C-alpha cells in the first residue's frame, strides 16, 4: 500500500489535533457558530489553540470563515460541503465514546 496516497492517512492528517473533531462535532450540531460560542463549548482549549486549529481546518477547506465588520467585529464558522462528509463518522465515534465511558 502506498501511504502517500492513502485516503485514511489524508483523512487523519486533516482531523489530527486534539480539538478538531470536537470543533467539527459542534459545527455539525449548529449550521453557523461564532468563535466565542465554540470556545465556550470547549472550555479547556485556549483561544490561541482554537484559533490555530480553526485556521488549519479552513486551509484544508473543511470549514468556511466569515467576518462581519461591525463593532465589535464578528467571526462565524460553518462547514463546507467537503467538511460535512465525515459527519456520520464523527457521530459514530461520539456514540462509541459514550458507550466506553459506561
């Protein structure tokens, strides 16, 4: 198997990061989420790390970032069509994790 072109490796490269799966899970639950809303839902992540992981997901075309220029400025995130595809997989992982914690 050629690991350079392996779909699983590419998928894990995009999803790797402690917070990326949780970011995506939150975006699946709500269509559009503000940065602060995400940060409140994930209180153990620093704003710096959250911002970095959001930027990486944006660079991979998994999420779309929209800025609204008013006072104070607002930043919204939503999934792209490409980003919506792993939704069922993350949902299954969520269910599996709930079973493991019993």
